[in-house]
């Protein structure tokens, strides 16, 4: 249970830091780099491999549709590009909520291993940052805070109903939906509205252009460090799962 509480607190750390240091240009530079590195890394090394393992090649059309579809719509209907971006952003948030369900259930199923449960807790830090970083410029603090509250609720739901949620999320239709909204999340990360670090609420839509400054390098380094820690913990998780499977086989043969 204490890992569940830690995961809920972890969701709020990034937004609280952002609120306190939002007028510090170097902090915002580092935050942008950290979120991009960790979010893209988690998608590439955690979410997509799991979807591929369960859904195979059939996830690819839905993934590409989520990534490229909004761009095609924006070009075809330039008048509605802002609306399309916002809808795509909401789809990306749906993807985070679905991943939050699986994280909550994974935490419940790995409570016996502190390393595995802690890796899930670490997942929540970039997730909370991503929500604030993406939603606040487009919709404001109230929407971003509501999304964080929903993620907390979904974490508790996943933790409480671990086994049925794991089974339901493995259904083909859910895998295709997860692939589509994951692609949408990649799209909004690459096309996040740019905002001036000293003018609250000022932003415009389009591809974010990063002019690399010291803060970017520091944020990228911290993001890479977190990814390495998560990948190491995932390696322990796979070994733990394999050991459990081997133990089950031995037990079956003994009977």
C-alpha cells in the first residue's frame, strides 16, 4: 500500500516544481528536455514493446495513424488545426490514463518485489510532468489538475482490480486503441505549443523549436539517467517473471 501512496505523490512532484520555478528560464528548458527524453523513451522501451509482444504487427497501422493522422487533418483543414491539436492532445491523455491503469495493476501484482514496485513509482514522475507540460499551456491549470486527479483515481482502480484489468487490457481491441492513442501522444509531444518562459499563458501552436541551452542538456541528462534506472528495473522484472514461470513448471513436473 505504501508504494501506491508513493506513486500518487510522485505524480504531483513535477507540477509543484513547475509552479514554483515557472519563471526560471533554465528550469523550463531542463523540464522540456527531461519530459521529451523520458516520455519518448518510456514509449519506445516500455509501452511499444509490451504492445508488440501482445498484439504483434497489427498494432503498427493504428500507431502510425495516431502519429500521422492529426498532421494530415491539420494540413487538409488548416482552419481547424488548433481544434485538431487539442483533440489529439486529449487522445494522448487517454493513452496516459490507460497506461496508468496498467501501472496500478502492475504495482499490485509486484508488491512482493520492492525493486519492481519502485520502478512503477518512478514511472509516475515523468507522467505527472508530461500532463502538466502538455495540458497546462493548451487548456489551463484546472484541466491539468483534473487530469492528474483522474490519473490518481485510475492508479487506485488499477491497484484494486489488478487481475481483471490486466486480462481486459490484453484484448485485441484494447491493444489497437492503446497503439492509436500512444501514437497520438507521440504526435502531441513533437508538436507541443511553444510558450514564452516569462509570460504566463502565452503560447502558440506548432512544432516546438528548441535552441539548445545549458538547461536542456541538464534536463536531457537527468532524463537519460531515469531511463537507465527504469530499464535496469525492467530487466529485473523480466528475470523475476522468468523465475516464477520456471518455478511453476518445476512444481507441475513434481506433481
